[in-house]
C-alpha cells in the first residue's frame, strides 16, 4: 500500500502531500479540479511514459515520490531482495522525476534504476482503471493471469512457462550442435589424420639433433677416418718409419735430456713433471684418435636411412612446428579437441533424451493447466456476471474464450495451449465480443471492479485505482458500487475518484481536490477532510453548489456513524 504520496510541479499541482489509509480512499471535487493528476502521478510511479509538457510552467522538473508499505506483498519483497534493493522496516521509497526537456529518472529504495524497473516491479501491483486509461483489461495476457489466479493455477502457470523456456533453450543448443554436425565430422577426420601421422612417426625427444650428428659423420666418413689417423700418427709417430717421429717421442726425448740436469738444478724437476703430464695426455689422445679412425666406416645404406628419417622429422616440424617435444605437445592438444568433438555427439544424444523427457513432463503440466482453466473459466464467468448485475450492468455477461494456440499439437507460447480472452455481452441479447473492443470506459471500470472483487483473496495486497467507476449509475446502484469497493478494500488499498455522494460516504479516508488562484497562478489543492468538512463536501455532491440544511442532513445520514 501507499502510505504517503508527494506531487511537486506536475501540471497545476505545485506541491501536495497525501497520506493515504490502508482501505478505501476517495477523492472528490469539481470536474477539472485536478483529480486525474493523482492518477497520472501513480501511473508515473508504475513506469508509464512521461512528457516534459506536463511539468508545471516555470519549474525545471516534476517530482513524484511515494512511500510504499511492503509487508502486505511478500512477492514484491522477494523481488526487491533479488534485485538487491533494501526496504528497511517494510518501507520502500520510490521517486520519479520528469525534466521539462522530457528526460525521466527513477529511484527505488535510494538506488537509481531504469524507468522500466518501475513497470517490472509494480505491474499487477498498481492497477489503474479510468475512462481514458483502462490498462490491464485491454491486454489479453492480463486475462490469462487473472483467470489462472481465480483457479489457483498461478504456480502451475509459472511451471509451464519455465518448462517452455527450458525447452526453447535445449532446442537452440540441439540445433546448434546439429547444424555443426557435418563440420564437426570433417574436423574429427582431419584431427584423426594428424594424430595418426604423428603417431606413425614414433617420435623420440632429441632425435633430430642426434640424426644430424650421425649424418655429418657418415657424409664425411673418408675424410674423418684419414685425417684422424694422420693426426694420431703425428702424435705417436709412424711405427713403420723406425725412428722417433711423433710428438710423443719428442717429449720423451726432452724428458731424457732434462732428467740428468735436474740433478744439478732441482728447479727443472717441475718442468719435467709438466712434460710427463703432457706425454701421458698425448699418448691418450693419440690412442683415442686411432680408435676413432678405426671405427669410422663409409655406410651409404645407413646414410640413406638417416637422411630419410631426417626428412620425415623435418616435414613434421614444418607442419606442426618446433622439435619433437613441440610436435608431441601439439599432438596432445589434438587429442583434447578430438575428445571434445566426440563428446559433442554424446552431448547431443543426452540433450535429445533430456528434451524428450522434459517435453513429456511439460505436456502433462500443459494439459493440467488447460483442464484447470476450463473449470476456472466457468466459475469465473458465473461470479463476474453476477457481480456485474450488482454494478448496474444487468443483462451483461462475461465469457472466457480459450482460444487454442498450438502448432503440431504443441503450445506456441509460454503460458499453455490456449490464450484466454474475456468477452463481454454488454446487454442481454447482444453477441459476445472481445472486452477491449466493446466496453466503454465506465463499463470497463466496473468489469475491472467486479473481477478484482471476485479475485481479492487470490492476490497479494495491491493498490487499485478507479476513476469514475460510478459513471452512468446512481441511487441504489451507487450504494452497491460503494459496497463492492468496500469489500475490495478489505484486502487491497483502494483509491477511488468519484462524483457520487454514496460512494464518497463509504470512504474511510476522504480527500478533496479543488483549484485555487494565488498571485495570478492557478494551482490544485488536495486536502484530507475531517468529519465536518466531509459533511459539507458530500452535501455539495448531493445537492449542487448550494449546501443547505437538508443536504447536510442527507450527508450525515450517508456517513452514518462516521458523522
């Protein structure tokens, strides 16, 4: 419910603050006094489109601010919590500003939010029915929501909608996988070929480097053998020459010459030691060179094998990059991708099976919803038709048309296999037609009132606003309209703009709207009336501009114990 509503610089409203009660609030005043500005303000809070033309002349912007009490609407509090919006002590401050250039801003709970958030939060929670703005009942989706609420089918409706959304998500994923099936198969074949090619090579880490060393040795075998043998002879001498011709022999001769001299000068002993070490090293080097030369062989067959293997490794390196380790890593990545593609096929099978299972469960829910709607439709028709008779629409009948909405035996929309639509025969003997086409503003307001009263126990606390719901009625019928409004106000906060004293007298809180002129400017004044003021206002409504003792007496009779 709305505890406080403040309107500033909207059209002829300069600055007013209203404190509404939780039950029936009535607003009265002369035609054109500005009562509709309250409805306009509430519509702006509910996310309606705004125009800078509505800003009061001379002001920069219009401001509408309200304090909502949220403890009567658990669903609203849950939605606020999901959005991270605080409502401390169950109080929510909502603010809407409209700049003169047309820019509009909204705040909820102190947070700046898109204006569309207002519509999302308050759709179905602030319902306005007026001669010019019969919002909810002009939309067929509202008819379905109201019908399902009347039959206690709201939870099943949400289940069906959730199943529909999940099916559509699965369908999209399945289609994506199927459309990519051919490309996936081609990719699998290519990956398999690459892995086979690498596997067939039986790569060994570091192999290419070893092959290069072996190839160089085989290509230059004759030179390596001849020149290393010559180097060995240079070091150790030629045994066939019969003389000491090698470096080893020369060092040995030098040691022999120095050894006697070392007896004369001991410092030569160090040099002799160094020569002895060189002699041993040269002997060892000469021996290794002789062994190396003896092992070197020209092997054209092995050379061809080495070159062929090197070509294989070089080709793989060009295709897959780097050395053997890099190629093997590339191969591991190929396998990961290949497994993923193979997994996609399994995923497709799993999703198809999941979809079929979900579809069967969903269709069971859809059929249950359809049966529930058929039953709820008959019950709602009887209740609303009876209520319309009480609201001066005798002979009017409401019918609920359940238009099939299927394709290939499956619902096309998220809310079941049919689209509920309210039809109205406004007078006895007239054909039933869609409510949005045949109902006048006054009729639509009363249909809305009848529906809401029939459904008052099925919904959270709401703010229901009626403008001229009393159009075209009077006398005893007005008493019945007032009684229905009072019943509705037992579970919802009701704001009603009325010209009938019978309805005004039924209000728990009464506000009077009038225009006043000050300093050459016209402004709307909205005041909450006390008992004496209510008597005068209801007397004016009952008797015209001139209030007499008789009209005051009538007003007191209408107010009863309140007077």
